C-alpha cells in the first residue's frame, strides 16, 4: 500500500486562510482586525511554500483562502477606519455649530 504524506504547510495555510476569512467578519468588531491580516499573510507564505514543496489541491485551497481572507480583512479594516473617521468628523462639525 502506498503511504500518503500530509503536507503540514498546506494544512496550516488552509487553517490560517479560514481563520482570516472568519476574522474579517468577527474580530473587526472587537478592534482586532489586524489579526486577520496577519493570519492571511502568514497563510499566503505557508501556501506558497506548500505549493513549492508538494503541489496539491490542499495547498492551492489554502493559498486561495488566505488571499481572499487578506483582501477581505484589508477592505473591512479600511472601511471601519473610514467610518470611525467620518463619525469623528461629523461629531466635530456638530459641536462647532453650537
């Protein structure tokens, strides 16, 4: 029987990609949106390493999920910062009117 080796980097990339996507929707509300970006970037690095060592579907899936998660976290983080800035500006304008 043929023994299959598991690719640890592919599994780690897949897990980090999933965590990055979940972080883009949940952790931003707690104020830790940058954590999803870190998960995604580390997942991308591990996915590229996994594809170089042992190309497999899991390595590709981990790489794709990490890229999607990084982009989603980046967009969500920028949108939250923009909203906070807009609310701060509106609050400053309202207080200067009175």
